[in-house]
């Protein structure tokens, strides 16, 4: 009898430990000015079942539409996208309970920041309406220091409504973190900057710039893990470009589209990510489309379309694939929910799990460890 009890106890302990191993945190940035939102939300997410539970939220913070988590999982940095009053904010982060404590904020040094990254030394933000990149140092307590550097872009594109001036839409570290790449939707260029994290005033030094198709509006990019390839999504044309990458230099090797052949209507390309096993690439499309495009990644880095699937909502601004590659979550800005898809690891196909996280204007999804 005693042996049976001990065996049962061991089974229960192992089951509990395994269940905990499946749990990760999902940190969500939102818009707060259109509906009831406190800003940043943290959920417990089960990467085996797709189940979730609310854990915590920030106190009221304005439009933290994009955010980034520190490498040590101790701090969250967000933009506060609010026109000329825009800021960036720092929060201490306790992953175990999802608690977010406000540390400080700084002027973003440009209107409407729309993307933010960080490392041990710096926080770097892309200011869309300001048309510039701002670099901020970190203080010892994780708070944000004053701006070290502001890099202003110039020029315009052929789309008079959307490209009347520079619009920096993204900053992205190269895998070796020796460079920062930046997409400018307004002037149809991708810039690469040498990254000098310890510099006091010249953290970013321009290395090169690459002009893409006129009027295409480069929005988001992603790297292959080995750093050999860069995949660039164009918002205004739905174009998807493949580059070879080396030491801050880009060389175009392929071009495709996220649009279905028979598609008619309005669209705006949004986000792009590669599956953890690097077999598939996904891209979201908004407007009348509201789809996720699926591509198989070939051995030469080029892409083979596997078609499109409905995102099951409106405004799939951002999406994220959980670290196991089992689920793909789509943040719908206009239908106020996160749709959870099951992902077939062999075919890349997405199927509706039937699970939804209802939340005001979700925009940015980031997975982190829960401890």
C-alpha cells in the first residue's frame, strides 16, 4: 500500500512538473485610446494545449503598441505611441506572476514610435512620423537614460499619400548584434548601421543603404538564424524580398508577393516571422485581405508559396509563433482579440484552435520564460 502511494505521488509530481514546463508567458502591447485597456498584459500560455490564463497588467500606460523584453527577462520596454507627445517607458518585470512596475519614461525624440529593441546597454526606437531612430542608454536599475543619439532619415517616395517624408518602421539587430538594420517605409530604403553599444554619442554609424522598389514601403524584416538571409516585407505593394546578408551588406536574390493571384481589394502588409525550425515563413496582411501567407523556405533561402489562410479577424497587425512551433497567435487590432492557431510542423498549415484572447486593440505579442 505504501509503495502504491509513493508511486502515485511520484506520478503526480512528474505530471505537475511537466505541466509547468509547458508554461510560458505571453506579453501583449495594446492601444489604449480606442477602448478600455490598461496597456500591457501578461498571460500564462500552455505551449502544449494552447490554453491561457490572465496573470497581470501594467497600471495605466498610454498606447504601449510595441514592446521588447530584456535578455535577462527582468525588464520590459515599450513605446508610448502618442503623436508629438510620444514617449518610451521602462518597467521592472517579474515573470513568475507577470507583475510590471513602472520605472520611468523618456521623450521618444520623434513622433509615433512604432518599434523598439534593447540589449544590455541600450534601448533603440524607430519613430515613424518623426522619421528617425533614437538611441537611449540604460541605467543600472534598468530604467532608461536620456537619448545618446538621434539619427534622422531624409527623402520621400512615389506614393504621395504615404511617402511624403521618411517613416522609420523598424529597427532590428543582426544575429551577431554587430549591426542594426532599419526599414524606412517613407523613402523605400533599408539602412544598415554599425552598432557600437558602448559609445557615448555614436552608437549607430551608417554602413550601407539599399533602395527597394519605388513605392513599395519596406515595413518589417526578419533574419535566418545563421544570418545568411534577410526577408523583407513591403507594406504598400505586398512584396516580399529575399536578400543574402553579410557584414551589414544586402544583396537581392529573390522576389515574391504575399498576395493571392486572384486577390482584388485593399491591403497593407504587416508582420513577418520564421518558424523555430526555419522550415516556414509567415507574413500577415491587413486591409480587405486579413490573411496569413505561408511560404516554405528552400535550401537556397528562396521561398515557395503555400497559399494564404484567413486570419479570422480584422487588422492582423502582429503575430507570434510560440517557441515550440506548435501555435501561431495573431493580434487583431480592430476586432479586439488574439486568435490562436494550431500549426502543423510538417506542412506549415494553420488550423483554428477555437481559442481566443479577448483584449482591447492588441498589437504586439512577445513570448518570454515564466521564471
